[in-house]
């Protein structure tokens, strides 16, 4: 297996069902990644070591998913100069709002790129990581352009289908008059 260029870390193994979305996107773009569990609160030394050693292992981007107080991405960002993408997870009675605020409200000098709460955020974290890696990888940049073109084509198809349905409804309404 190729050396990981993206590290996906989550506060609990229970978070994998959501964070797997980031892994699926990375796999789609043939980006090698690693996955692990660490906790800013329950294993702060492990988390610091993971962040400090990631670059030495060839990691270029870290994706950190956590719920509740969600300090994982911020603690990692404090310990590395690598880009860190935080994925707030919906794992508390506050439905992820607490995680979103904890992830996005970082002090000056310790940035964390923050995506949406949950599955959409995990997938977007994978895409953002791919875009960062693509800055120095022309083949990956081309695959990302193709992906964006596919998204646009999907919107065009949806618009055409909707227009066809609306014309049919209008025709049916006109015929009844």
C-alpha cells in the first residue's frame, strides 16, 4: 500500500460510520490515507504525538472528526503546521452545534478548516483534502476537474428532467380547460 498522504483521525471508533465518507472520497481519487482514533481529552499525549509525527510519515493533510466539545482538530492544529480539516459530528444532545462551534472558533494562529456537520462534512473534508493535495499533483487536479464537471452535468440533467415534468403538467392542465 502506498504511503498515506491524508490522515483521518476521529475521537471514537464509533465515529467511523460518518468519517468513512472522507475515506470513500479519498479512495475515489486514489489518494492513500490512514485512519486512526485519538482523543484530545482522553489521550492528549497520543494526539500530540500523532500531529507532531504526521508530516514525517508523509502526511500532507489531517482530517479530524469529533463531536461534543470537539477539541480534536484544534489540538492537532496546535501541534502541527499541516493543514487540518475539522469535521463536527452530531454525537451530543445539541445535534452537533456544540461540535461545530468548538471546531470553527479557533484562536488566531491555530486555523482549522471546518466543514459541515456529519456525513456531508466528512465527504467535503475528503474533497477539500484532495484539492489541497492536488496543488502539487497535476493528475489529481485533472481528476478533480472531471469530478466537478460530473457534478455540473448532474445538475443539467436534473434541470432538464424538471422542465420536462413541468411542461407535461402544464400541457395536462391546459388540456383539461
